[in-house]
C-alpha cells in the first residue's frame, strides 16, 4: 500500500518527471509517431448471450488519411457508449512499447488494433501523460481525458484467462482522448505534445486511483475538469465521500 507521503511525492513528480526520470516537458521535442490508425468497420465482434450482443473492440488498421470527427474516427463503431465512446472517450490510444510488453508476456503477436485502440503510438509515454495534455496529430487536436479500465469483453476478445486482473496489475492502460479540433490523421504522422497542465495528475495515477488504490481518489481533484463529462460528477461524489468535503 502506498503511504500518504509516497502519494504526495508521486503527484509532485508528475509535474516534472515521468516514471523513467525524464523531464516530461521535454517530451514535446521527442520524436513520437502514429504507427497505425484503426477502426472497427462494419464487421463487429459477436457476443452471444450478451447485451449488447456485439462489440467494436476488434479494430483493424486502415490506410491513408482518416477523418477525425467530434465523437470519433470515420468508420469506427462504438456500440456501448455508456462505457466506450462519447465526447470524453471519442478516441483510444495505446503505445507500441506497452503492446510489445504484452506480446512478450502472452507469447503472441499483438498488431495494431488488438487492444481495441484507434491510435497505436510510439515514442510517447501514455502512462505518464497528464489529464488535459493536448496532442496535435495530423490536422486534429486531441486532449487526454482518462485511462482505459479493462472489461470482460477485452478478456473474451483475447481469450486469455485472468486478463482483466493481469492488465490491471500491470497498469499500462493506454489513454482516452477527446477531440478538440476535428481534422484527419494517418499512419506516420508525428504526435506533438503541444500543452501540458501543471497539476501533475497522470493517466497512471488516475488508473490506480480508480482501480487498486482508491484511497488516492482525492489526488484527482486538480484534474476533474479534464475527465469525460459523464464521469466527472460520479468521481467528484466518490472523492467527497472519502474526504467528507463537497467537491
């Protein structure tokens, strides 16, 4: 269990350093790229006996430029917008470096789209990304909003026992994005971090606070405004219940 002092220390580090000790603000000058753009298309994954009985998690890379709309990518289908989709979960990004870790872990290739991601990135620490951080990719502008919390459909899609538990334990969740400026993106585009808030609340910290370290929920207060709108009041209420202070 992380102590209060350790929690405060990690939060402070989030303002200046990533998990590997590199000044996060220097990431703006790093060469980060978009390895692939993926959409589900019309052939959705069937889920017999489930409601809804289909899922858009099975995404495939597409060639050329892909239009970015306010609520997602052209050709992508978000079946259950209660948990996946909407303004604060319009696009999901996952890092090639984290995908390679999982490929080694499960002993299989995990090509772009296998995590249900729309954007496969490289050279960018998504776990260390800040809520509210803004990325320019192609002609579109995105804002980091939240980690991805793994669900049962993810485990069914991979067919790996205990995947939700293992994914949560590892903690490389990827990042949900909202679209601030529609445009278009394509494989090979640079990913430019154009703005980083000063609150220090990272995707990784948020993932832990929402899953295995719920005592850290109050650490999310400085970044509540960047979360998906549908989640803001719910998480604020959970913070208030822990702190006994209205948020």
